[in-house]
């Protein structure tokens, strides 16, 4: 053991992480707050399915595939934003959550158009 590699008793080695970690309560609060917006996106797809089925329309196989992808997309966007923001600061996490919401909304609109183009709804 050399003198350069020895750490005095009671002293912690320097952390290699340049940004300070967020407190657990703040991390959880951000995840819950943005998670509610992502949950609304999921509910929006469920509502669309229920409304279309409620007025007597049904889906083709391609229509169901599009709706299932639209249902899973917000969950995947949230998981990606959460995973990418784990070791980042608060502003980066908020930006990632917000970017994930934007991607989720764009996917929902694109998949809605695709549903119409494929003829996924049957009268």
C-alpha cells in the first residue's frame, strides 16, 4: 500500500460523480408528478378505445395493433426518461420527462393518423 493510494481513516474517497444526487423525496416527487401526465396519455388511449367500441365500431387486427402500441408508448417514454435521468441533476430530469411527454404526444397523434390510413376502424 502506497502513501498516495491510502485513504485516512474516517475520510471518504472523492466521488467520481460531478453532480450531487437529488434527495429521494424530490426524485420521487418528480417521478410522480410527471407520471400523472404520462398516465393521462395512457388514459387518453383507453378512452378512445372505449368510445369507439361504445358507438358500435370495432377494430381490425391492424387497428388493435396500432392501439396497443399507442397504449404502451407513454409507458416506454416514461421508462426511458426515468432511466436516462437517474444520475442527472434536477433540470436535466425535468427536461427529459418533458421531452418524453412531447414524444408520447407526437406518437399518439401519429398513430391516430395511421389508424385512419390503415382503415383500422370498422363500421
